[in-house]
C-alpha cells in the first residue's frame, strides 16, 4: 500500500525532530498529522525550488543500525578524543575514545534515562545530583533519532 509522499516526509520530519515517540504517526489523529503535513509540503516546495524532486519508490524501510557504535562525535577542544554512544550488554554506554583507548563514562538503560527525564521535567532537585545527566539525555535522544532503541535490549 503506497502512502502519499507528504505523509512520509511529514513522518520523517517528526521523527527526525523528536525521535520515535507516541503517539506513532499511524496512531496520531488527523489534525496532528495535518500540522506536520503542512511542514512537509513546505519542505517539498523548498527542495523543488532548488531543483530537487522527491520520487517515491516501493522499498523496504531502512533497518535499525546493527553496529555497536550508534553515533560518534569529536570532543570539543580535544582533537584526539571522540565520544561515542554504544549498545553494550543490553544497555547503552557513553564511551570516550582517546588516542584509540576506550573509557566507559557511563552506562544506562532507556528505562533509567526516562525516569531521569521525568525528574528534569518535574523540576526535581534530585536531577541536579545525577552526574553527566545532560550527556545521558542527549545520548538517549540520538538513540531514538537513529532508530537504535532496540539495540539496548529494552532493559
């Protein structure tokens, strides 16, 4: 069954911005989807203005990443150090790799990260006591954005 390009682009825009969230696209009401469809229409027009046309093909959507390393970023001011988010033993790890030597900075499950997110949203002072919570939540956002949540085993 073929879906309209504007729906596909809309769902992708939403997923790129927020990650895989509920309600899923198919579960959202039509008013919510229409708001994102308008953004998709705008992006499609902008692309067209630059000579880029979207062509729909019948293909299988991309699979989640299979590599242990989900994302890697250069650490600012440290040209020999990368920070990676990895799937390790049913959890996720933030790993600093300096000159080829890996050091695990923290490990967490998505459930732990979601509980910590709740602390932040509730303004709970306990959130300030969690070491490197910003990194953990940034890693969690990347995990969802890159469709890698399943690599953590859901624990």
